[in-house]
């Protein structure tokens, strides 16, 4: 198994190549939307995670499965070719890191800060818009919100921006209360 540093370097190289191609073809946003949708699908589907991480499936089987999935998702030809190439090169295990690197580079070039938001339930478009506006006001710049769901949080959300984190989850509040109660007895 490759080390985290090696996977990160590999992901950065592939993401940079995809970014250059997308920029050249004026498809930066199209590819970003495709990658976000693929990332969301991977997060939601255990079967897709197994497909991406499987060392036993042949490169042809992985490539064919990913091609069918991407076509069903109506992704761009560039995204389909890119994922096909990484399947052919047996690099699907690093797909999540490649997506993150591509989106980070896009945000960096646009002067955006990325806020990673984890909520107990899926946020609707209005909630994401309000959260984005609030973060932009407090941070004083463009903010891109990456949203994911973790039902174990019970309620509330965790917002990470760079090295800063705000945790308003019910799970954390209950944990603090439990610790306080132990100290009081």
C-alpha cells in the first residue's frame, strides 16, 4: 500500500494535469461540477467506494464500471476520459485525493477559501447559500462550501476553514456535558 505522502503527490500530479486540460478546453467549472458529483456519489455509495478501492478487480472491469457510472451521471467527455485513464493506470484508489486536489487548485486560483461543512442532515440550497454568505462576511472573501453528511453528529454541524474549526454538534455538546457531570460528582 502506498504511503499517504506518495498518494498525495500522485493525486497532485494527476489533478494538475486534469486542471491544465480543463483550463485549456475552458471546462474548469464543468469538470469541477462533475468531480463534486462523483465525490458525493462515492460518499453515498458503499458499492462505488468498493469499486474505487478494489485491488482485485481488473483495470478493464474498473474502467468499464466507472465509464458506465460517469455516462449515467452525464459527465463531460474530459471527466470520463480522465477517470478512464486513472482506472487503466490502476490509480482509482487515489480518486478522492485527486478530486480534492483539483478543487483546491481551482479555489486557490480564484482566491477562494474552502469551508468543509459536516452536518447531521443534508443542507438544502437555501441553507448552503445562507451559510456561504455568513462565512464570506466573517472571513472577508470568497468562500466555497464543501458539504457532507454524518448522521452520527445527531444535530448541528462542524465547519472547518483552514486550521480553524467550529463544532456546534449535539454530539460534542453532550460529550462536554458528560465530562462536566463527571467533574461535579
